[in-house]
C-alpha cells in the first residue's frame, strides 16, 4: 500500500478548532477520514515550528491521498503537503530501469 508523509500547518481558524477539540479529537477525525478511504494512520505527531502536525499514512492508491488533500485544503483549516514515500526495494527497482535522457544545453551527454 502506498505510504505518504503529510506535513501540515494549521490556519488561525484551524488552531481555534484544535484548541476547542484537543489533540485526541483531531486524531479521531484523522483516523476516520483515512480509514474511510481504506487507509491506515501509521504515525501522527504534533510539532511546533514550520509544521504543526506530521503524519505517516498508508492509502490504497495515490488517488485516495489526493482526495483527502483536496478536501482538507478546501476546508481552509490547514495548509498541507504530501510526499510519497518509497521503500528501499522500490528505489532499487527504479535504479535498475533504463531511462533515455539527454540533459539540456549544447554538448550535453546522455545520462
């Protein structure tokens, strides 16, 4: 199942909601959303600094991740970014694939 790193920052309105509902209430809401699309929350942490919340989630496909991302962003409560996470085996497979690529510019060789 594809795995994603989600980093999010609460907007002022989202922060008010977190203060009213608490971290456990937000965890329950996240679990409900992710499970509703056939996924699983592997880890969820609150943080301070650039990101307010960091999650690692599994979804059955990237479209499910996109659906959650669009819905959450449309709420206006959070600014989010999702990064696909690849296993060591997936990178090994990618490294074995032949890619016909020529860098831009004069005299650039093939890589």
